[in-house]
């Protein structure tokens, strides 16, 4: 049987124009790439000093004069009243007492590991010690210190603080650099940056020329970037014998790092914290006359356990606390909790993370407790802003003359940031709602009360690095202890854990390092772009190596999507993907969206895949919510439904009716706002890669071509495809790996009994009992043929075979030939642009 396959009109037209344009002119050059295909990053981390003088003696003189000048300036500052106060504060920090031990260890060893309680002064003091000792003893060469932080926000907060401690503004001796932003000057000798920035620097400067000290902070967090950086630095050390590497960590797991660096010495800064009284959920309930009991033995995890609340509690107090607790229990799903089954927690509903209980405790503190700030650990910034909205309407907590309510998360503005550290006026209680960023990297001094929800989103340094829809998961014992410790910094404190003691007992001791728990695709691309040789060989040298199978899967995936060629070399597409710090599939969509000039909707889709599902389905209004979503979908695509929903919101927001619009359409206003700001961020990233410039209109000239959008979605989501097989009444779905699969009930495609397309591409599948597909988009044969699979010269035929001989079977030879040539041309375009 011959099946007629015709290119959808829009796509046909576009492909013609596009190939015509391409063939008739040279491809637009990549503004930032060098000719050999590798990517140039921004200029050096430190400003080049003025042209070097001729003789050694003259150079020495200049440096001497410079360091004398710096010394005198510091002296003048330290003798001023503020300077004296600052110095007094600095010398009260535990790190100050270890200054000599630290400096002598650094001068005698190439690698030193420093550990100490959070807040003891590691981040702010140790780089300064090195700087000051260097200025005092001019060796004829000034030091250049780089100190990395896992998150942008700590880079900015810390650099500003250090500059202030030195009586300077940023950009003098102290500078910072994060993606798209930074301040540094000619005299900058201490630069704070994100780990990602240093990794990007290594792309163009493998030996870190001119840098004398590298400080890697917060290594206990075991982020992917940090683990990766350590392998690279370990290789670099023998090539740069005078380079000093200093690793800093909060909790002590230091032996692991020491043995990784051939027995590097450890320096521990002894700290002091005040005792913290701990309340677990059962104690919190007791405070209000309730008792929480567990029916079965706690250690018997296999058995079904039932939580019971003591029903004899006084009646009038029941309403508030009972509903709060019921909320928490429902939200936390304690019944399903057991150490081996973390997956079962994925049904956790983050929209009711015991907000009522937090509100209750906050009220209790404000009404009955002594003064002192409250720090609330939440899962992510979306929860933080929901809770903040809720509390602002509360009669006591929303009273701004008594309560200063602040948020602290990775993506907040720096003005808001400063407020967190300030002491509020007398009689005003500071309440800070924070993510786990306040666990170790940011210290808020006046905290006396801590509320810990027990969860965190894993891999949450950078919204751009995240896999889409991160699920909150239980924290480790170390994190819980760390959170509790935040309450005892200035006086004895109190910590309220919103979970029972036995749940705490079941927490893992440490969190698994990121490299062992997340997909390795982006990391593999980075290894390649740094030209570090074989991926699996390189990763086998990590502090803790990921499983070989996980590495192979990642490499295989990168080959399938065309980022690596058969011999594991980066393709041009792969080079571009390394410049976009996000999942490769999202990066691919952005790149093609830019090339095919329909960027606006693609920005929305990619941003939408990076935040929590904006379509809400309240359990009691499921039908209404689904109908509202169906209203946005005319074309068998959850992704296109999102584009419409967002565009509707954007219009409504212009008339200040965004909230109303969301409310009517069962959309999350926070997700919409998050999409809005991510879109801007993604655009500037694309701008950085040279794929787009500031003239956005031309990149949108084809934005409303629905076929083209399907094509780009397919290009990104491949190999996430399944075939649609129709029978009399409905259809069934099959993927190659899983056989029969089902659609998630939220998908617009699950509501139709016919999908007039032969394929679906999907973003994510979830295995519960069967395999369920989340967001999907229906696509035609031609789109799959042209945009699915590896688009590379030799691959066309192989790809067709992968589709089960589909082409040979259904299509006439002439159409087949047309596809082959179109694909070849497309391939050339995408790979040479
Ligand atoms: O890195 P570590 O956790 O050891 O401490 P740090 O970040 O160097 O902070 C040391 C002390 O400096 C903290 O206890 C705060 O009192 C103070 N600090 C501050 O007041 N403002 C900042 N932005 C950072 C630190
Ligand atoms: Mg620190």
C-alpha cells in the first residue's frame, strides 16, 4: 500500500524559503566562535594590567609601589571608626584565630582542605587572609585569587561583603563574575565567581595562566560542577606547581577529599554554637494538647502504618491545629514514607506543604516567644512566594509594623538580598522564607528560630541547569542538622521540624552527590568541549564515579540527538549546546527556533518545560480544569496549549488582569511569571552564543506557523516518540522501548478519541504501574522524517531503518528521494550555521 505523504503547506513553504536563503548566501557567521569550531568565551577573569615595563627592576618597582599604596589605604581604613569596627568583627570570627595556621599550611602545600561550621568566616575571611599576606610580603608578583561559589546569589552577597570589610566598593581589589554580569577592575586581585564561570574559563585557558590561588568553596554540597572542576584541577596541578588549591567545606567529610588529593592536609576551624531545642512534629502537636501516635512499629517499614491524632484534645483548639496537621500529613504522605521507596513520594502535592502549620508556628513565635529572627526552610521559590502571599494577608504576620517578611532564594534581586542581612528595627520580627541556600552558603546572623519542612528540591543551584519539574525530596540527616544549627548562632535557639522523629531517623545520612543521581548529558558535552579526552575515562577519575552504564547511556543519547558524532567528537550543534546551560533537548529547540525564525513561542515552550506545570488541576475541580486546558488546545499539543495560555496571560497582564486570567483558566500565576522571566534569560543566553542579536522581530517572522512549531518540538524531543495506532473506537500508543504506553490524564491528547497524526513526541515518561507520557505533541510523518533523529550526512538511511522501514513501506521512491535530499540540506544548514 502506498501512503501519500505530503509536507504540510506551512512547512513546505518554510523549508523552501529557508533552503533557498541558505543556498543563496553564506551562512551567518557565529559571532563568538573561532574558526576551528571551538567556542571562545569572555575575556580573561582578571583585567590585564597596563603594558608591562621593559626591565625586571622597573616591574618590581611598580608592584612594590602598588602594594605599598594598597597597604596604606588599608591602614587608613582600619584606623577609621567604621574600619575599626569592621576589623573588630572580623577578628571575633573563629576563622581569624586560625589565620596563621591556615596561611602556613597554604604556603607549604599545593592543596589544603579547610573545614568549619557555617558562619565561622571561611568564605569571607580566608581569601582576604591570602590577599593581605600577599600584599604585606611583595614577592615581585601579586596574587590573583579566584574563589568559586555554587550559586550566583552567594557570589554577589559575598563579594559585596568582602569589599565592604575592606572599606572599598566592588571593582577595586575585590570583584565578582557571574553569567551575564560582573564587576572587576584593573586592581582586582580577588574574584568571586560561580563554578560554571571558572569551568568556562578553562575552555580557553587550560592552565589558568596568571592565577595563583583557586579556592573551591562549599565542596561538601557535591554539586556536579564542583565534582567536575575537581577532576580538571587535579589534572592541572602537576602542570602548574606554583598554583595553590584550597577546598572549603562546612560539614566534615574532609577525609574523602584529602585522600582524593593524595593526603592533602586538613585544617579544621573549631566553632561554637549555642544549644538548639528541637521540636519534631509530635512535640509541636503536644504544645497544643495533641498527640501523634503511630500504630505499627516504626522500624517495620514493610508494614502499612497509620498515623493517628489523639481525639481527646480540647475542642476549641482543634479546628486550627487539626486542619494544619491533617494538611501536613496529607501533604507529606507519611504513610508512604520508607527509606527504600523515595519514588513513592513523587505523588507529594507541593501546593499544600503544611502552610497552615507554618503559619500556626509563626504566630506562636510572634505572640509568645522572645525576640530573634525566624528562618523557614522551604522547598523552592514557588512555594516561598505562595506562602509569602498567604502570610501577607494574615492579621498578625501581615502587619508590616511588627513583622518584616522576606524571601531568600537563588534568583532574587540584590536589593532584596541586602535586607536579609540587616537587623530590623526594635519590635519588628524578621521572618525569612528560604530555600536550602540558607543552609550553608548564606548566614543570617540574628536567627533564633528555625522551621524546617524537611524537603528540598535536588539539583537546585541554577534554574537553568535543572531538569524540568524537579520534585522535592526528603533532605539528609546532615542537612537537617545543618538547618537546626542555624538557630544557635547568637544565643540558644529553637528548631521546629515539620515531620516526626521517626521520619528523621529514616533520612539518609548524606545526600548522594549530584553526579551520581542526575543525567550526565550536559556534563559529557562539557568534557568534550574542554577537550578532556574519552568521556568514560575522564569520569572514572571522579571523586565518586558514576556507573559506567549511566555514562554510556548519556553518550548514546548525545549521539542520537546529533550532539556527538560516531567517534564521540562534538558536532557544531554540540558546540552550541555547550554554550546553553540547560538540558540538551531544550537547547536544541532554542537553536532551531532561532534558525527558523520562530523564536517567541519556542522560548515559551522551553521556559514552560523548566518550571512547575502551569496548568493546575485541583482535585475537586478536575473536570473544570481539564475543560479550561482543552480550551487552549486545538491542535493536539500540550506544548502549543501552553503557548496559547501564556500569550493570553501576557495580554491580560498588560491590562493588569493577569491574576484574574489565571484564576479563570486554572493556571498558576507564579509559573506564568517564572516563564516570563526565564524567557528573557534564555534570550540573552542565545544572544551570547551569537545565534540571535537584539533585533528580535526577525527571529519571529515565522512564529505563527504551527507546522514549523511542531517540527521544532520534534527536533528537541526526539527520540521521545511514540506511534499512534488507531482501532475502531480509540487509539493505542506504543514506544520502541516500552511497548504499550498511556497518556497522562492532564494531557490534552488524552481527551480525544482520535488523533489525526501518526506520531506523538513527548517530553517525559513516568513509570507507575504502566508507562505514562506527560506533555506531548502530535506530529506528521514528514515532520518526524525531517526533524527526528540524527540529522547527519551518513545517517539518513540508518535513521529511516530505525523507523521500522517505514519509508520504504509507505512511500513512493520519488518522495523518499525528496526527503533524503531535503534532510541532507537541512543537515548541512544546521551543522554549519
Ligand atoms: O563561609 P562561612 O560559612 O564560614 O562564613 P562567612 O560566609 O565567611 O561569614 C562569616 C560571618 O560574616 C557571618 O557569620 C556573618 O556574620 C558575616 N557576614 C555578613 O555579615 N554579611 C554577609 N553578606 C556575609 C557574612
Ligand atoms: Mg561560606
